[in-house]
């Protein structure tokens, strides 16, 4: 477990994702339950984390997608825990087709996890924590929702984007450094602005420098099919590489692929510029036909396929995106 805890066990446990939306969600939940233990996890790791959840009276889970393959086991474990604990599961990722109908699941694909966490726990929070929710919304590209647009009127929007940008760049730069995230989450839960958190501005600056180098590499290396553009082993942030691949490849969808030598697979991050193709739906259908897995959001998703299937996967996905975009155009 990758945790943030004191010398003795708390009554409350928070499990959250390690990206900007997850960190902000965790900070909001931590403000609602100040004495809680906080651990960073993922869709594939949450079952292991929940094995150590016995003894907590409150369990709050934020920004953890329900993995289709583990859906039944996760449900069974949470039902077991709900017999002795109060469960609050907050998420915005698309759910598997056959998922749960329980009152402790708070789900909305139209907002980020940070906004949803604030709304679910609002009676325990002050209005200033909306600012942290906005950071999370900006980091997950959900800053155009009705609530976030309304909340933005209470702040100087320019400063909020500066603070959110600094937070996002530092988190991406530090990757899986959970010690850093532990130290960061505590002041964030007290609404300390990111630019005042020790070391964060310097880390954000270094992250931005590396991103600029990445942008130039992707510009030189990007390749395009009919409807998608891709870059292989960009040696940098995958999600940002996918964005730049779409931009410099002049296509609606960008893919950054990284080869994993030990597993003989390509891990991919996908981003849509125009929103015409539902990447989550396409990947859930196409990736398994090539021996892989995939899913996420409609405009931001991930996939993994074996090395030998990679190009065939790209070409099938390219054709499917073309059909989606043609359908979208004809319907207009």
C-alpha cells in the first residue's frame, strides 16, 4: 500500500488515484475526514488494498475506475465490508455493462471525480474547497461543467489555472513518487495553494521543460494513418504525447505507444481532439480481438495489446474511428 498515515490507525480510510484528479479528490475527502488514512491505488490494485481495509468504520474510494475483469470480485469485497463499514465509492469513469446498483456508489461520467467528491461530501466541507475541486477539474479536462463554471465566478480564473497548471506539471513530473504525493496531499487538504507548497514550483518548472523537449520529439517522430496519428516510445509523458501526436499528425485522435520488453506488449494512451469517436467504447470492443484490453473515457483512454497485434490493432481502430466520424458528420 502506498499510504499517508499517522502513528495509529484512523477510523476512516481513503483510497484514491495518483493523478491530479485523484490527488485533489483525496485532498477533499481528507478535509472531510481529517484523521483518515490515505492510500494511492489503481483499478488493478484496489482489490489488494481492500484486503487491508478491515477495522475502518468509513471507507471512501475516489477516482478508481471499475475494472471489468475484477467487477464481481470488487463488488463482493465491498459488500462484505459494507456489513461493518460505511462505504462511499465516488467515480466518473464509464462503468462495465453489468455493474452495481447500490446506494453507496456515486457515479457521474459528466463531471470529474474532484467535483463529484466535493458534492458528495459537501456537508462536511467549506466553500473554499471548491477551489481544490476546480484544480482537479482542470487536470482532467472537466472544467466546462455547469458547476465548475459557476464556481469559477468566485475566483480569479487566471490564478486558478496557474495554480492548477503548477500542480499538474509537478505531479506528472514526479510520476509514481508516492512520498511526494503524501507530502503534497496534506497541505492541499487545508487549501494551501500549490505555489506555496515546498518544492512544487521548481518541480513544475522542470516538468514543463521536459514537456517542451517531448513536444519537439513527437513533432519529428509522429506517423499518421487515415484517422489517427501515433508515436512510438516518445520517452516522456504518455498522455501529453498522445495530444501532441494528434496535433502534429493533423488527426482527430492521437496515440502514444510505449513498448514493454518484458511483457512483449504495447501500452497506449489515446486522446481525441474532436470528440467524434467514443474511444472507450471502441477500445472495449477492438482491443480484445487483438488479445488486449482497453477503455477509459470517451475522449481519453488507454489500451494494451501484444506486440505482434499492434499494427493490426491500429489499422482496425483507424477504420472504426473513420466510421464514427463519418456517422457524426452525416447526422449533422
